[in-house]
C-alpha cells in the first residue's frame, strides 16, 4: 500500500464532494501519478476485503460511497416512511433531460404532455440541470444535466446511464415525434411519450443509492 494511503483516506473521509486526484496530490505533496496509483490500490483493497463502502471516481474526482447491495438496509434505517427529495414529476422531467439533452423546455413539455416550467426551475435551483445554450433555429434555451447530477447518480459520464431501448416498443417513434416538434405551430404539447416512466425509474434508482 502507498506510503500516503492513510492521508488520502483521511482527506476523502472529510470531503463533502468528489475530490480531484490533483487536489489530493497537492495536499499530500506527491506526484499526481502516484496519488492515482494509490487511489487504484485503495479501490482494489476495499473490493477485496468486502468493505461496506467503495471508492469511486465520479465526475472529476473521487469520493466514498456505500455499496449498492446495502441500499435496502440504509433505506430502511434512514428513509423508511419518507418520500424522496424530488417529486415524481421532477424525476420524470429530469429523466427526459438526461436522455435527450440538450433539450428545450418546450420539447420537455411535449414529451411529458404537461407544462414543466416550474419543474425546470426546481431542477435548475438544485443544480441538477443547467442552461447550455440556445437552439439555432428557434432561439429556445437548451438544458442539460450538470456534473452534480453525475455525482448524485454515482456516474463518471452520461454514457453510463441505463439503456432505454429494452423499455421502448419502438425507439424510433420518439425521434420522429421530437423531429416533428419543429413544425408544431401550437404551444399545446404533444401526447405523453411512454419512455418517461422507464427513464424516471432509472433516475430514481440512482438517487436511492
């Protein structure tokens, strides 16, 4: 084990958000390469010894997480009888943004079949989504998930989101519907698309870990 493994552990235990390897290296006065090797050793050690927690790289840094297999125990102990911090509407909207980003508020409304202005504001306030630009044709604001979203989901990149294809009867139908929105002159949203339920379940699973 690395000579500064203990110091790295102590720093990570005190961290309230993922810590980049470069910051850890500066703190222990060691090369970044050595700290990254130390992090890999610690990760392997925790896996081999069956600890109740694991060390994960999430977003741009490293952080401790409880293991997925203990989620039920933790849930019963801490959260029994309580609702999640996000409403079902917020989870469904977050799922739509996560899988179809960058996406405008109007398109999210069309997919969900309801007005999402308030929910979008809530998600932005909680730093789960952010404005990333404007649509070149319509000028509508485009939204995408944030690095904090990845952190809460325990992911390194959006490529690790669960695949939606197994839950969809015809994934091409969604693309066709969204493509048609450009010529949809009315402000009235199109019918609800069924994949939001599957996406919402994926986000709910990630939030509970």
